[in-house]
C-alpha cells in the first residue's frame, strides 16, 4: 500500500505559477512511477506528467510541455509539479498517482495506476 497526499493547490491569475507536492508514504519502495493527472468539471481525468523513480525519466502531456516540470526527491518520497505560465484551461482538480511494482507500464493512462491521492484544486483566473 502506498498513501499519497497532495498539497499546494490554490487560486492564481493567468500567467502565474503554482507548485504542487505529493508526499508518498507506506510501501514507497514498491512504486516504479509517479504521475500527475487532472480532472476539470464535466471532463474525464487526463494525464499531465509522470516520472520514473529509477532514472527520473519524465513524460508530459502536449498541453503542458514547456510550462510544467515534474521532479522527485527520493530521500523524502516527494514528487513535485512546478506549473508556470498557467492558463485558465489548466483549472482542474490535480491528482497524484503511483504505479506499484517493478514492471514498467505506460505512464499515460489512468488505468495503469494503483494508488491515488485525494486531489488538490487549482483555479486559474483570466
């Protein structure tokens, strides 16, 4: 079991920045990949970014590439998402997720993740 707790959401003006953090606890050594997803009202949950624990390989959705940066701190079991140049369309609840086990799976799909945080709201005003 891996428990995830997100923090850092809030209200920001367009063009501003926010930094989200995800603290992992429990059997964190069993996690291979951490991801961030988001879900806007009336829409499906979508992939934002992911990072492999082993070698820090990162993945980004096209809509956030160049604006968002995912990083990890192995010593503290924290994964962060630095969000710059925020746009109103970035408004959503952001979720942290973990893949459990050594087998590498695609990082892009909701169904490939085993543990989820409770989510944190990000609102970008125009």
